C-alpha cells in the first residue's frame, strides 16, 4: 500500500484549521474589548449622598468622606483632656 499524503491538501487543511482558530480568537477578543469599554470607571461612577444636590464621582465622594472624618476627629480630640 502506498499511503502518500498530498502535501498541498494537508497544508490546505492546516491553514483552514489555523484560520478557524484565529477567527474564534478574534470574536473572543472583540467581546472582551466591548466588556472592558463598558465597565464603569471611578470617574463614571456617581453617587448622591444625602444632603447633596449633585451627584459626586468616586474622588469627590472620598474627599467628602475624609473631610467629614477630619471634622469628627477634631471634635473627638478636642474633647479629650491632655493632662
């Protein structure tokens, strides 16, 4: 028996398999890019604290929280006696 492999046919099949793999990778990558682009970032995340008229982004919220903590700490430290 002569089981000769046609190199042209074998090469064509290999290229088709590689092309199918690359097409699948491209589709996955497009899905990942879409997901990442739609993810909320800190500057796209808004929260409206009670008592505020405007929504604040993450940085503004942290600034607000730390300012309030600073005021509370000053009140607590002012109430402590240092003998």
